[in-house]
């Protein structure tokens, strides 16, 4: 029962953080800059991104609840710190990519995110195997996101200057 109490807190909290990160700047088809990018043929349809991230955030929240509930584990504190670190990096990605138009640095962030998520998965697995398995879709999606971001970087060498950010003012004379 204590696990369910934690899940009632962790799942909405993780989803709220993810939603807030994606709402700081327009994302997906709502973003003029993203709409103007040349995208790889393998790019999923726009509806797939919120569905994937909602599912991933739910699974992450459930995994975190399992770890928080594992009171007897000596690795619990380290696991929670790793989870928090990967979550911070996760939350940086959308504003960096969609807001700052930094495709290359977004790719670096995905790499760091993957390493931290993999380390989190491994330590979660030493505490609760099910918690580690809940992270597998996240790792798979990060691989997909990394490949897409890499291809976008290749297809759009001047992506940062493609469309001015909504916060900049440009006057043509």
C-alpha cells in the first residue's frame, strides 16, 4: 500500500515536470522553427511524441515510487540522486532544442541523458528489477531521439538561424 501512496505522488510530479519543460517554449508542430526544419524520413508523426513522453513519464514515476519504497536498500539514496540528475538533464532538452535552436548541443544533452538514464536503470535493477524494466522504454526512446536529432543536425547545418526565435525582434528596412 505504501508503494501506491508514493506512486500517487511521483507519477503526477514527473508528468508535471515534463509538461512544464515542454511548455516553456512551443514544441513540435506548434513551433515555427521546428516546422521549418528538414526532418529525416523516419520522423514519427507529431502525435507520437506526446504519447511517448506521457507513457515514459508515467513509467518513470512508477519506477521512482518503487525505489523510494525500497527503504532497506543501501543504494536507495544514490539511485534517487541519479534519477534526479537524469531528470534535470531531461528537462533541459526541450528548451535547448525548441527554444534556443541548439541542435548540436541538444544531441550532446541526449547523450548525457542516455548515460545517466542507463546508470539509473542499472542501479534501479540492483534495488528492484521491475523498476529497471520500467526504464527500458525510456532508454529506447532516447536512442530514437538521438538518431533523429543527429539526422536533423546533418540535414539542417544552419538550424540555429533558420527562423528567428519568438523572443528576438527583427526589423527589415
